[in-house]
């Protein structure tokens, strides 16, 4: 992005750490204000105001630095602890606050706009949970909300966040409540409770081995709202009134969204790439204000935009867009000060396409996969050719369907020995998750340092992973867009899971003599929810079912000599909880049985994956070798 003359700089900063904003029910919301200053005194205003509403302590260094940055550029910045967190009053309920984050956020925005130092314009920023607080308040439409910048936040936390395809996202929804309980005001006031929770976080691997956790059996019982958070996430597989809250289900309130400019940014390896494309399309359809989406190759967290790698793969210097606050300043300057900026004038969609690197190891020990940026006006890209690649009995992944005589593929899934999670759409943010894994791109093989890996063999060698791949490509193939696996399956169990994972199989070289099996995107489906989340229906053992698994979207150029690969299995633990195959109520399972799975790929059951191919090179059609 080219340089521009940013808003006025050179202010000092004056900080007021002890401000209380009253919510409409009288609850005090603790707030720190950063003012533009001159020689230690507040500068004459009025100024536009920015706010981040956080559950992670408004006094954190990262937030403090953002407060200083924007105040020096002529903005008043409010950092606010949300209800029940930090120094604020009330009770915390994760995203499903019965008082609603929409109301609290509305009240905070309007309070800022009414202050004598304010010019009446308020913008919001933050990401993940603090992105959800932004979306919630936008649904309430505070009159003085002017624009927003939202990092990697969900469209619907039930569909592909807390749960995913009917499974519990255990990597997030087990460590997260314990970590938040440990940092809660209640635990900070109670050393004994704090020690209990710290011990749980230090032994998170053991807790995951005990899933499902039952109410009253962990220290969360001393913090009912935190225990309810986990219990509901693990047991409520139906999409009901609990999930339909503006704090966690923007999808249900999108028609009420404030008509203001919004900048979203996420990553192919973030938590919410699918959700951000859903928001991008939905808001552009409904609003007149500009909506922009940036999708890079970082993992979830505050470092997004500023790194070049995800996991053990590096994507080149082009992958880093620079300082986060400088990029956000461009959006605020354009829509709060009417200063033209390169960010606001570019295409509404900016995507990083992975691939094109030499595949060797760099100085940091990461595989150099390379990549480049693309700009577009629509999603999916208008030139996309949605192309089916069919699964074959010999392990081929081809453009031609199978014959009538092709036999099915079978494997057995044992819940006591699940396929381990190696990278993907998650982060490693808390001490308790060290050893569970790190999100991002990885060679798909075991690692003994990970708690749930027992060897260092490629996952493709496991008997419970079916591998389908193309022959080595003669030409490059650019895949950009949503990826859908349509499968015909049966099981010996009354309930089970099926997973799908798309990979770029990079050929061997001196640094990777067995090649590098790079994970791109994946998803899971719990079979009792194969017909939707309004109700659950168990399977008839042996009956064939047609299912659809929508993977996270991706963008990758498969280079000549590489292979396109699809893995089918029934587990990916601890990213998602392992199905016990018994059909017992969710989160209350006691038993466990081995499920014998069958994947069909004959003329009557043409299992395939639909790839969004951008015309450029030839579509591979040769049989796998």
C-alpha cells in the first residue's frame, strides 16, 4: 500500500484511567480514556472518538499502545472492560449476555458522542471477542456510530466457531472457559480459586483426555456463568434460542446492521475465514456504505497483518501488510476525517494466494511456500469454474467420475485413538494449550512433542485416513474460493463423524526428502446433524447417506509437480471432540464403540470434491500414479 498523509500527528497523550460509563441498567463499565494532549494538558477539541470493548483487561500493553497511537493522531480512545470483566460490574456471560452486548455497546458509543470533547463521531475497533462486541452494538444502531474495523470475528459462533458441523471445537471451547475463569475478577479476589484454576490450565491435556467434562466436577463450578458457557457449548447441538443472541449470531440480525463503513480482516488459517466471507457478501448486499475484506495467511490473534508465516510455513515478505494500527488509521482517517487513503480506494476484496515458493527451508526453519496478493470485487471470483474432482478406489482424484464397478473404501474409526490435530484454523494463546498444537500450515505428520501424537509418521499412513490425490500436475492450478466435499457414506454406528481436508502435496527436495503435505482447509460433520441443526436424527447402521461437508475457503496455487489431495477420516482431535459413536446425548457420553466406515465412489454414488478453479492452467485429469 502506498504512503498517504495521515491525520494530524504530534500530540502528547493525557490518560484518565478511572472513568465509569453507566449502562442503562446502572451497571458501571470501567473505561480508560486517552486524550490528545499538548504539554501535558488535554488539547482543545472536539475530536472523533474510538472505542474497543474488551473482556481481556483494558490495561493490557497491546491495548495501551493502541490508545497512545490513536491519541497522538488526534483521536480520543476509550478502552472499556465489558460487563463482568476487569473492573466493570455485572456478570460475564461470554457472547450470550442476557443484558446483551448490543445494549452495553450502544450506551458506550452514545456516551462518548455526548461528551464535550467529542465531535459526535465514534468508531470501533478490535478483534475476535472484541469484534463480536462491535458487531453486537452495530445491530443496535447507535446514531453516532461512524465506522468499524473488525479482526477475525465470526458470522455465527454456533456454526463454525464454538461448534463446527455439529462437533464441539474442543481446542477452543475447553481451554478458553478455564483461562477466562482464571483471569476473572472473582478469581483475582480469591487466591484459592485462582490456584485451582491455574492447576487446571497447567493440566489441560489431562482435562481433554477426560472429555466430556460434567457439571460440578471441575473448579468451574465455583463460577456458574463460566461453567454454563462450557456446558452449553458441549451439550446444545440444536440451534435454539440460546445461540440466537446478537453477541454470537450476527447471521440472525444482519438486516439490522448499522449502515456504516466496515473493514474486516481475517486469514485462511484464522478462526473465521468462512464467516468473514459470509459477512462480506451479506453486508454488501444490504448496506450502501463501503465494506472491505482483507484475507491473509496469518493465524488468529493481534499479530495478524504483521507476520509472514503461519505454523511452519512461510509465505514471503509480501504476506505482511505492516503495522496493524497504521492500517486501521487509514480506515478511520477516511471515514471520520474524510482523508483519502489507499486502503479505502482499493478493491473491496484483497486476498493472499498461497503458493509459488521454492519449497525449501528458510533461515527460520520454515518451508517457503510463497504467495501473492489478488484484488477482486466479488466473492466467489466471477471467473471461478466450480470443478468436481471424483474419488476413486485406487486413491485417484480425477475430473472423470468412477465406473459402476469400483469398490467402496473402508476404514475403522476408534474414538480412543483419534487422528491428531496438526495445524489448522486455531491459535495457541494460553499456557494450558502448549503441547496441544499450534495453528497454521504444517507438514501433515505426527510430532512427539504434541500430546495426542504417538509417532512421527505421515497422517496419510494411518489406517483410518483415506487419501485421494491427483497425479503430479503438468501445469499450475489456481484454487480460490469455497470448497465442498459431497460424499456417500455409511457406518456401523448410529452416530459418527466424517472429516475432509484439502492439501497441497509438495514434491520431495533435499530439505524435505519425503515431500511436504501442506494442509489448506478442512471441516467436520457430525452425522446426527446431517440434515441441519434444528433437530438430530441418528443413523441406521449400514444405510447409505449422501452428505455435504463445506470446508473453510482457501486460495492456493498448486504448482507443476505438486498434487491436489483430499483426506477423508472421522476425527481431528483435539481441534474437534471425538465422537464416541454411541448416539448418546451430546456432552454426556459414557460409552465408546469402534465405527466401521464405508465411503462409496461408484457411478451411483459419485463422491467428489468441488474445487473453485480460476482459469489459467490446465485442469488435471490424469489418474493418480
